[in-house]
């Protein structure tokens, strides 16, 4: 009896795969480490002062320095490097951020695990489309109470993370310990309570419903995918293994069929399906039927096997390098601008304005605006050069700052200056000897 080429190939046992058999634990552990590591990083970034926001001054703060829009190199360099890295990442690994980093997914998965442990393996309490049910043997008020306490505790901790980005750690400690602190907004306890409630509803009920139907960022990441982006490959030479098995489908958080992923589907490259299938196939001594793959999507692994391993690696490498070649220059330029901006950063700012008080009449008053952009005490001394002695008055010779902030000092020119153009320089000097000059011009038209 003659058989087709496909049938013949499908009877060949595929063991010499691109990867060895695995019980799926390594990938699972790697993903968990990445998820919790990302969360730890989200806490450490503001705690170490690497980045936060000062709402009172309406500025970003990097390493205890206020970053104004006037700090062009820092702002432009940061956004150029970040956006080019992100676009390159989206086009290389698709929406892997959702599966490996995003706290929404991390806490939805954690909430699912806790729910299953307390209410039963098949318990369902979230917006998954299934009706609410718990295992008969787990129906106890204690289990519900424990679940409620765990979810509430997680919501209370999570709601503190955004606050870390708006308040220094010492101010947040005052908030947690109910101590008065002038740096805290009077309504902060209400804001925090609203945060906690939103997060509690999210991790208790919404969970992956948000990822599937509400997250715009996932859609944004998908829009940069190409046919070469990281995706799930299915070994359809061993499709018989899937008979009476849908384990990978049951673990998929976005409820798609991992055996048939498409370019613009909801896959977040979390790898849960790979770990699940690996764990099933491990006892047969073979790798699972699912794997991560870069490069051109293939309709069939059978067709793919015709591609020589060397040319496949070359093609995938070529794809990656092709992406790097256009995005890397932007990343490098952005980084260079950022570093230059940080090196040439001006910690103090000085501007001289004409004061409005004498509008309509001859201008005699100038407002000297001083700013300390560093979050540490500073005393800035003022002086004026280019005007005759006794022809002006400064309302203060120096300005003291307990931390970052702004002060205004009035400079009044006395009547009696001769007609003409008077160019003068207002100088400001820090205790460390850093000097900033501002050149101004005063015109006397009358007699
Ligand atoms: S877990 Fe593996 S064997 Fe089971 S259906 Fe999915 S791909 Fe097939
Ligand atoms: S198909 Fe696999 S990798 Fe994609 S979201 Fe589902 S479980 Fe995760």
C-alpha cells in the first residue's frame, strides 16, 4: 500500500529537536523570576532616587536632580533612547512585556493561583466568562476570608508603589505610620483608598479580562509585530500527541489556541503553554510540541525541517541585525544625548525679568528668579556687575534653600542713571563656587 510523503514523514519519531526534553520548570521559574524582579525594580527605581516625579515643582527627578524641559539633552536623549529600545523590543518579542513583566498579569496569575489553592483546582471567581463556582470540599468561610485578606493585603501594598514615584521615601513612611508631614497632600489618604479599591477589584475579579479586552498597551505592542517577531511554533509532525489533550489551551491566560497562533492574535509570549506541554511530554523523553521561535512563521514544522539549520540561524540572525541596524543608531544617539545632558547639567538656574509693577511707566524694577534644582540645602549669593555703585538695590544679597526650590529677589535701579543703554550682569554663586551669569540690558530714555 502506498502512502503520501506527509504521512510517511509524520510517522518518523522526532526526537532530535532543536532543544532537549524538559519538564517545563526552568521556563516557569525564569518567568516568575522576571515578573517579581520587574516588580522589585519598579519599587527600587524611586527608592534609590533613580527616577521620580515632584508634583509640587511639576518636574521629573533623576538622581535627586530636577529635570526641566529646558534640560533638552536629558529629556530628548531619554525619550529617543527609550522609544527606540521599546519599538525594537516590540518588533522582536511582540507583547512579551505583558507575559514577563507587566504587574497586571503578574498579580492576575498570582490571584488565580491563590484562588485555586484556597477554593479548589477548578474554582472560578473572576470575569472569565464562566459562572462563579468553587470546589465542594473548599466551601468554607475561612477560605473565603483568607482569600479576601490576601487580596486586600496585596492591593494595599501595590497601591503604595505609585505613591513612591510622587513622594520621597521618608514622606511615604510618615504616611504609612500616620504621622503629620507637610510634604504630603491633605487628601492623600482618600487618594490611596481609591487606589486600593481599584486594585482590589482588579485582582479579585477583573484579572485577565483586562489583558484580553481593555489593555490598550497590548494593542500598541502588537502593532509593531512582523512575521519575524518571536512567536509560538507548533510541531505538527507529532500532532497525534494532542489527541484528547488540551492542556496548553487551559493554561493560556488569553484563552487562545497555542497550536495555532497568528500574527495579530492576543498571544503575549508568556510561554505558559510551552511549560505545560513540556511537562506532559517529559515522561516520554521528548520535548513538548510548542516552542518559542524567531523568524518567518511557518505553516508546518514538516515544511520547516526542509530548511537547513545553518540557513535558519543565518536568516534569524539577519532578521535581528536588520532591526538593530535602523534602531540602534537612534538608541545610541539618545544615550549619548542623555549622558551629555547629565554631565553638563546645570544645578542652579537664574533668570532676570522686567517686573510688571511699573508697567506703563519707565521700568526700574527687575525680578531675579533663582532656582536650586538639587534636593539638598544650598545658599546662593547674588551680585551685580556693570552698573555704577549705588545705582541699584538688591532686596537680598543671598537666598537660602533647605532643598530644591525657587526664590525671587527684586533688583531696583535708582532714577538718575544717564540716558542710554546700560548692559549689566547679574551673577549667582553657590557655596561650592558654581557661578551662573545672566546678561541684561536696561534702557533709559527720559532725561
Ligand atoms: S499541551 Fe501539548 S500535547 Fe497537549 S494539546 Fe497542547 S500542544 Fe498538544
Ligand atoms: S499562546 Fe502560549 S505564549 Fe501565547 S499567551 Fe497563550 S500561553 Fe502564553
